[in-house]
């Protein structure tokens, strides 16, 4: 799959998110980081952060991302995982997602894990966690 074959670049799709016990985990991760930003930099910085994250997620749903800065598909570590990318005030942020084959005709992008990229090691742990969530989702979501 090339970058252009991802729904985020090519026509868009619908977002679904990994949930655990009824909680949208990637959105909870975004809110958790936003709370830290609010505590350190204030509410305006928090609101800007959330608006920036939401904008790219919406642009991906519309298929309007720009390669290569906005996203990367088929991570070398886990080819089933893609990433949306942000650079916000010197910090790299990532939303790892998949495009489940069984939902391909519905053009679904499945948000899995959100975090900042502190190091390659941290990124690798996040990719592995996203992949585990993807496996869990496939095993536990009715067809």
C-alpha cells in the first residue's frame, strides 16, 4: 500500500476508534496530553492543541492529507499500522491507525494510539501498542 492508497490521502473515509470498556482510548489519550498542556501553558494552548489535532483528523476523513508531512503508511515495524503526524511547537505527535481489510469497502480508518514521539524507542513501543490494539479489535469486534 503506498501513501496514496490510504483513505487519508485518497478520497477519505470514516473514523472509528479503539474502545475499551466503552471508552474511546485514543481520544482519552489526546485529552490527557491536552490536560498536561493546560497545566503548563494554559487553557488557550490546550484549546489550540486540540483544534490542531482535530483539524488533521478531519482532513484525513476527507482524504486531503499532504504526503509525506501529514502521514506515513505501512510502518516498517508493523505494516498494518499507519500514522498521522503533527509537529506542534517542536514536539512530534502521532495518531497510529489501521485500515481494517474487512471494513475496506466502508473506507474505515481505525484510530488506535495517540502519543508524542519522545524517541525512536518510545515510537516503537507506541507502534507495538497500536498493533496489539488492532489485533484485539479484530478479535473482539463483531463482523
